[in-house]
C-alpha cells in the first residue's frame, strides 16, 4: 500500500436516487446505523419529506446524479467513505422498432453517465483509502433484459464494467478504494419495477397479479439496504459483483 494518510475516519455516505425505492431504504438503514447521509435526488418535494423523516443525519441535495460536476463538488465538501450509485432512469417499455434512439439511450445517459462520472472522480480526487463505491445495477445485466426495455440491460451491464475498471485502477495505484456492483432482481416494490412488471405482463398476455405470482417472492427495498450495509462492512475483493434475490445475496464467481 502506498503511503497515504487520508484513511477513512468518518461515517458519511452519498446515496443517489435517495428520495424513493431502494435509495430511500438504503438512506434510512444507513442513518439508523449512525451514518450521515448526503441524499441526492431531483424531486425536491419528495427529498424534503425524506429529510423531515430522517432528521439531521440526512442532508438533501437536489441535483441530477448524472451531472458530471456533482461528484467533485460533493466529494470535496463531504469526504464520504461510502458512495451508493442507485439513481436510475425508468425505461420506456416498448418494442425495439418503436423506440427512438433517445428513448433507447435514456438509461445510458442517466445510469451509465452517473457511474462513469462518480467512479472517475472517486479515483481522481481520490476518495480516502478504505472507502467503498457500490454501483446498483440489475440482474438484467446478466440475463440480457427484454426488447421492451430498450438499452436498460446493456446500460446496467456497463455499470458493472465501469465499476470493475475503476477497481482495477484503484488497485494499480494502490488507492485502497473498493468498487463493487450490486445487482438486485426486478421487483414491483419500486417505481421502475412497477413499470417493468406491467410491461412484461402485458407482453405475455397476463395480468400483473398473474405475472407476479408466477415469479414468486420478490426482493424488498429493505433487503437491498441490508445488502449495502453487508458489502460496506465486508472484506470482499475489489471489483466483486453480487446478485440479490428474495432468497439472499450471492457473490458471482
């Protein structure tokens, strides 16, 4: 390890997409664990409600997580030891030939650009040794997604690639920063998941209730939050990726 003195001494996290769904559950769990959370989201009203609920340990930041200037500003101001890249665009559910390039690439402009900007800045600043960056991807990255969801699966796979590239650079420079990928299963417990489930059910000629019954138990936001806490506290190798189903967390080989 190189002689770096900026070891982690604080307990501060940045969570993007913090106003609802996985991001809200992650923020809540971190605050309850004694971590100060910088919560990023574009919905000022909803973010304000979260801040009122979570109290002084939650600092709302109304911003676009994909803004390339945001990582440097927040890292410099708050020196987080954990960054959770959870924000993501909701894909438009339509067949490939009904997509425009703009609708197909929407998730790339949000999810991938977010991962690219934050992981790059974490290396450049850099974050303190011992810090962790968790990219929240999707199991669609492994299963190929669906023609209905445009570029969603590819974007989520690229988030994993970016995290793994950043992990390699961290190791090469002996920065001591871990970059991990968490890939939850599609779940109707989030707004994005509800849109996806409705689209897939319709394509298969099923009701949403029938579709969900056929899938079995769903991942809950609280499970995603618990997985983040587990990954943060664990000693898994830099660049590792994990799937998350209702049955639990599993590291990929």
